[in-house]
């Protein structure tokens, strides 16, 4: 689906998914060259749908006497390397989570594109047995889901990056420029990408089209950095935001401010609970999430701990004890 002259969304029907909204995969195309923003899942249906779409995009004009740029050399998107169809040069991963990265290796094999990732995400991507938390919780009784999650994490680990990017790096796609924006918070090396020529912001899981994203406490996440990342994104004159999950966002500044306000409101709720003597994780869960589905309790605990770690770092609360026995009071 064409979103702008240079930006496309490439949806795929995922037969088995653990979350509410499947991951979005985008294409930036210009001058017969292309870059994917995230890679989705590695199942045959997802990979096939994306390769078919890429094969339908016009490739570099022939007979011009101009050779493709170094980044574009490799197989065509159709996998044949014949010069027909779009030449996919890059697969840019916004972060390591398997719903965004597990399809990258198969797409690289089919197209010759190189995988780009922030350096802080590399170890978390390639070490599929790491203890880093996922975006989804797998109930113990859902054995088939747990098995599939394990397989997807293993697939993601194969997507070893060809290029490690840093904040401020640029990636050329034809005559278009994609700027890398380091936006830590959801993960340490999460990045957003800004297509300068069209004012399009690709937000990964830093911004969702619906709802709010999970932010874990350090070292796997950081609420303070997350809010600062949202504030930084407000400085970009984006007219369209393409989220990692959910629908497009057209009022970008308003969306970013809503997310910032939501996090500050949560903090005020927590501070009020702490002031009232309800400063344990259990008490805060009951105060903030009174009707929470038990399957989401672990994720909610992570959100509370992330907020409390930020407040503690700012000296607004003080903690006694550890783990479930921890008790916070006003600082």
C-alpha cells in the first residue's frame, strides 16, 4: 500500500501472533532503490507477501549508463539479481524484539540487502537466550505459543547486523535521506528514522498507533530516557508518523504530547499512592490497574517499577527493601 510517493506499508497476514496488533513493515523507495523499516516475522506467508510486493516496485531505469550505488548492489527484490524490480539495499531494524527482527535474515538471503541496527541492540538480538524481557507475556499453559516464540527468537538471532548505526547517521535511498534518531527507553538501542524529504517519522515501538508501549525498568528499559526521547521527537517537523504497531498517526505533535502527558499522569497517581502509604508493588498494582487481566500482571509490574526507578533517580521517592518487599515513601 502506497502511503506517500516514497513510502509504502507492506502488511502480511500472520497465522500465529502473540500480541494485539501485528508489527508494521515499511518500505522507503526512490530511484529504483529501497530500504525496509523493520522485517516482521519469518514465516512463509509474511516473507512471501513482502517479497511479492517488493518485486512489483519498478527498479532502476535501464540504459542510462549509471551504475547502482554501492549500497544497492546485490540481488533484486525478486531474488533473481536480474535488474528487474526494486533493488533492496537496506533492512533497518528499529530494535531487537523478534516481532520486528525475526524475518530479517530470510529477507537478506532473498535480496542481498544489508541489515542495519543500533550497536546497543546487537547483543540482545544475537543472544536469543538472554534474559531480556519480551513485549508479550506467554502464559505457562500456552505451550504452542511458547514454542513459536522460542523459534522466532532463534530466527532473530540469525540477523547479525552488517552495519551498526549511531544517532545522526544517514542512509541514502536513491535521492532520499533517512536520518537515524537514537530514542532509548523502550530498549537501550531503539531508533526512530526520519525521511527528510517527506517529513515522515518511522517510530518503531517508541510510539504505537494505538495505546502505549511497554517500558521496563533498567537495565532493559528506562522511563526517564523514554520520556526524553518523546520530547526530542517533537523537534522534528513530521507530518506523518508510521508506528511499529497500529494505524498511522497524522497529528504527530499531538500524539507525542499525549504520550508524554500520560506518563506524567501515571507518575502523579503513583506519588499520591505513595503519599497515602500504598507504596508497595502490590498496592500500586491495585491502585493503578484495578481491573487488570491477570495475564498482563507481569507487564504492569514492569511499568510500575520503571516509573518508580525514574522517580527514585530524581529523588522524589525513596525505597526500603528489594523485590516484592520493597516499600517506597516520598523522598
